[in-house]
C-alpha cells in the first residue's frame, strides 16, 4: 500500500509538471533559465515517446501532449482503483481507459464550442471579421466543416456561417449525449465482477 501511495503522489506531481510544461509551450521565451531547462529535462523524454505517433498530428493540430497526459491519467486512475478496491478487474481497467479517452475528447469538443462561439460573436458584433485570431479559428474549423458538408450533402449550397452553426450544434449534441451514455457505461463497468 505504501508503494501505491508513493506512486500515486509521484504521478500527481508529474502530471502537474507536465501540464505546466505544455501550457508554457504556448508562450515564447518561457523556457529561459535554469528552471525552464530542468522542466524540459524532466518532461521532454516522456513527451518524445508520443511525438513518434504520426496519426496524432493532423494538420495544424498536435494531440501528442494530450495523449501523454491521458496515459498518465489512466495510470493514476488505476493506482487509485488499486488503493480503493485492492484489485483490478477488466471492468475497472476498461472504465479507466474509457473515462480518460472521453475526458480528452470532451475537452477538445468544449474547446471547439468555445472557439465557435467566439467566432460567431466576433462576426456579429465586430467590424474586423478578418483579424488574425478569427482567421486562425476559421482554419481550425474548416476540416470539421468540410466533413459535415460531405456528410450532410445539402441540396442547396450553405454559407460558412450556416455550416458553423450546424457543426456547433452537432458538437454540443455529441458532447452532451456522449457524457450521459459513457457515464452509464462506466458505472456498469465498475460493477463487473471480473
């Protein structure tokens, strides 16, 4: 039990360090000095494992850091399960993996919802609809909107904004329904005896 508690503490601390490292990559010049170098040395070898997984890099999106965090979350969840139940079943293992995967996907869906609302509000109330931020958001949404357009195949051509509204509605629906269905599934998996 002591080993599990130590491992639990280590995983929590490392998860926090990794999250700080990922957030700091968004700001230029944030790794200067001794502290920045130590942070890179502590996290880069772990992150490099996931950077080799090519399908996690889609265009301007790089989901490899998220994959690294999800693996740690699953490991932490399994350690917590061992501490509470003192055993691991297939159901508990599957519940941990599904919970972590849904957590990552749910975060991405929420991010797209927020960005979509920002774009809609900016388009409605701002004269400068071609600001760098809005152009970046539009670029991020374009592959999703193209996919929605291919799936729907409307009889008449829809505008970008109409596709954006439909896409945001679908994202909201998927996030809401997915959360409900998966929470029930996870509860069921926890009760499996094997």
